[in-house]
């Protein structure tokens, strides 16, 4: 089981370095991402929350970077398009694709009841898969924090906190 983020080609994005990706694919969120991959993930999560702000979130800044990050930084519950993908590594068969019932923002409540084929696994094995996926998210989050310090120093703390909210990570001090 892997946490994945829906991505698309971002040919005209220039606010920070991002990787080259084809449209409508998935990016695995783990500790193995390159800096460009982390940049792609942060760009995509910020873009998921890039909207005309409601009054309570304040006016949208005029600076392009601040404007792009505004939704991510002001929403109490930011959204990340993606979810958990379950793959049989022996056959490379995908059993569960991200969808409405296993989004990144609600993975703690994941019940896999979206009409997909049934997979029977012992409870301990399911717990181990979810624990592994959470570890991947935490490793990605750690990478993103370091990446933010390098590429978004004025926003690093706020972006890192917003990513934790978007990925439903409970952070320890």
C-alpha cells in the first residue's frame, strides 16, 4: 500500500523547481522523492487548494508566490488529491486505486468500501500496510520540511504545517 498524489504536467509552473511528469498520473509520497519530486508534490497540493478565498481567509495576496500558497496556508483543512494505492507486488496488479473512500485527507478513516474488488487480508496485515503507508507519508513530510527550508524559506514552517494537515498527519513536538 502506497500513498499517492494525483499529478499532471506543469509545463508553465515557475515558482520553484518541479519534476517533469505526464498528465494524470500518480506520484508516490515517500522518503525516496528527489527535490524536484517534492517540489512537484508541494505544487500539486498547493494547487488543489488554489481558489478564490472566502472572506474569512482574507484577501488574496498580489505577489505570485503568496497568491499561489494562500489557499494552502489559510484553509483549516487543505485537500490533497490522491489516496492509497494497493498493489500486489508479485503480479503488479493494482487492487485499489485512490478514490472517494481512500483519499489522503481521510486515510485514517479508510474503509475501502468503494465498490472495488474485495481483498481478504488478516487484520494484522492490514494494520501493517496502513502503518507502512503512514511511515511513507511521514518520510515525505520530513523531506518536504527540508525542501521548504531551501526553496520557500519565508513560508517553510507554514507550508510544512499545512502539508501535515492535508495529509492528516498528527505531528509530535
